[in-house]
């Protein structure tokens, strides 16, 4: 797939949303004509506005932090009951 601006050889996402099984949610930091994954070579759908949440391969987020910011679910930061019991030495 050839394109302007020196981006060549990219692989389009498998569906219109660009979501793949291992993708994470990330916020777009600006709105270019396309989002290009530097690590994977994938093209992501054009974000409609800055700050839009899209599904992105984690390798692309790591490789280009100026394009995306990973969205962290607060539920994953809170320990569950089992973890609290372990941390307290009760298990």
C-alpha cells in the first residue's frame, strides 16, 4: 500500500474500526489524515477529533508515544480480595 508523505508498505487493519484481538485502548494526541503504526506497519482509521479513544496495537503505542496515550482502566489498578489477603499475609 503506497501513500503520500513517505509512508509505504503499510498493512491496513482487518476491519473498519481497526480493532484486533490484542489491541489496547489509546487516546489520539492529534488528528492526521491517518494514524500509521510505526512498529507494526498498520494504518488506523482517521480519528475524528483529538482525544478520541481507538484500539491500537500496544507495540505502536510504545514506539510512538507522541501519537497515542494508553488508556488505563482504573479497575485494573485496584487489587481484588485475593490480592489484599495475600498482601496482608492472611493467605
